[in-house]
């Protein structure tokens, strides 16, 4: 058994693990990175980058077909081949991490491919060798796709999200198990390339973690793309059919397609990390961290394993906090404020902070404003058809505590709302802000203006009618 000494061990060199490692190396520390899969993690190879590349392609098809609504005629023929080729060439590098590995080594880091586990407070065993950290160990081992225990699933060939990303050709039809962000995004994309999609979601609505208004708009959009949406029903059995695969549902019906995609979320498995050495329970689902992301003395955790949210931007933020703490330049600490999140369907769903339901459950005295995007000036000009701006305001503090922007560029509109919540800008101050006209973010100003006037309705651009604010609730009891 070889014994390797280093300043810091980074256990999991995914997106945040790589970012932290390169920062520490740049500051002159020695780093050993241990990674069981591809250096860089899910985001560049299987998630953020390739999926958004696919979504961009699907949106281009949909937008071209909207020409008939606004400017003339269109004749669009979708082809998956250029999408698959671009994913390989520009996003994933054909799932080869050699460039990332070389970058790590060129910066002075030592990379070990393997699965490590604790054998001491600052000691990791990997591939039969022992790595000893002088400063400490950072846990960033991420999460894995969840495969539900549905009878028959193990006997049926099925896609995970990895298979969908790597597909060079598409099936004629596909059942998507899971109506969360990933299921909705991939379902819509593939539908726009001619795949007959059926989404099966056990909860009562799609995107159940978001506002009900967002769920309804996304379902409407998916349906318009030809997607069959089945909510409030669970799969009870999966089996092979002559045409591919069948799924029995709890309501006594059956759906059939040529292929099945399992998109039922991700889970965190800490069982093989040897956390008992630290006095922790490896059976736990997440690691509890303090304001500097410490799990124990000389041990930090970041990314999915913290259970704070499975978002790349959150993991990168946490990597910055860990780096500050290790380098002794603490300028940031973790807090419980919810990070912004975006579901990249068409229309996009951008959200930050509490939902209306969460705010009520927390006992807050809230006002809620819901404004149809089509009733904003930019929404009307854009002919969006559907979209919404929803604001959740804590009346006791006068602060925005939650917001959702559904529509074209909803994730970009979210930037202003995230800043308002993060910086605790009073709604009274937002009322005095000058909003560029006509913009999508200007719709936020329109909604806040209606709230300030105590109105439930204001003039609608275009026909000077009424009914642009769906509701302004000043008192929810």
C-alpha cells in the first residue's frame, strides 16, 4: 500500500470538485482529486450542457413554426442528426474527459480514478493506496439517477437520461416516467423531433415543486406539442410488448411505446464513503453542513450531498465558500435562502424563494400577485400566448420572499427577482424603480404597480379591456 501526502483531498471531481481543486492549486496548495467517473461530473457530459443544446435545437424548430402566426409561411423539417453530432462535438467531447484530466495535471494536481472512502479523519483509501490530507478532505461525490422499484422494470430495456443524451437516433414513441424538470424538458424536446411522447407522473401535477400556475402552463405547452400528459397516476408494472414496452398504471389503464425513459429524479448514496470513521451515519441521505460547509473538523461537503438542491450554480457557490474557508479568506457563508432555479421548457420556468404554499406553511402573512404574461405589454407584443409572473410578498417586512417568471426567457427575467430577494430590496423600493419599456422584466413592474394600487384589475394593452391581474390577495387569513 502506497501512502500519499497532500494538503487537500477532493473526493469527487465533478463540476464543483474540479473548480475548487483548480482554485486551491492556483493558490499553491497540493491537491489529490479522486473521481470514479468523468472529471467534470454530470453537468458537462450528461446534464446542463448537452440537454440545453438539445433544448435550443427544439426551441429553434418551434420558433420557426411560429412564423405563420406573425410573418408568413414556414416549412420546417426536423432532423436529429445535427443535434446528436453537435452534442458530441461541442458539449461532451464524445464523453472523453482527457482534456479535463490534463488540465488538472497541468495545474499540478494529482488525479486518481477510483472510488475512495474514509479510513481515518483525514485519510482516504482508494485503489489499495492511502491518501493523507494535512488540511482536510472535501466530499463532493454528487448523486445518481433513481431507478424506481417497479415490477418488471429490470427485465425491460430502458433509457436513463444518459441514454437519451447519447442517442444518435430517436424512437418513434417514448414513455417518460417522471414529470419533473428533466422529464418535461426531454419530453418536449423529443416531441418536437417527431417522437410520440407520453409523460407519466405520480403526483397531481407536473413540476410539483413549482407554483401550480407554472405547472398548468407547462402542461398546456407540452400538450400543444403533442405530448400526452398523465398525472396523479403511478406505474405499477412494466413489461415487454410486441411493439416495445407496456406500462400498467394504478388507474387500471395501460400505455405502450417503443421505448421507456426513466426520469424519476436522483438520489444520494453515502453508504460506501466510510463516514462512520467521522462519527457520521453512512445510511443518512445527506450531509449536514455549517455556514462554512464543514461536516466535521477538517472535512467539508458541497454539491448534491448537502441536500440543499441539485443545481450546478448552487454547487459552484458552495465550492467558493469551501475555498474561502480552506484558504482563510472567508468572505461568504452559506445560508438557508433558496437558490434560483430554472426549468428550461418552452416557456421557461424561473423561480426563486418560497412558493405561495411554502410561505403559508411557514406562517407568513403574505400578499400574492399573479399577472398573466400575455397581459403585459411585452407579452402582448410578443404574442406569447401563455406565461405568468407571480410574486409572493411578506406583508410584515414588505419584502419579496418568492417569485416565479414563466415565459420566453423566464430564466433571464428571474435575475432581477433573485437580486431583489437576495439583497432584501423592499417592494416599496421596487415600486420606484424605472423599468425599461417594453420588456419582459417590465412585467414585474406592472405587477408590482397593480399591487401598490391595491387593484385586482388594470388596463390590458391591445384592447384596453380589463382583467390583467389574475389575483391580488392582500389577506390570506
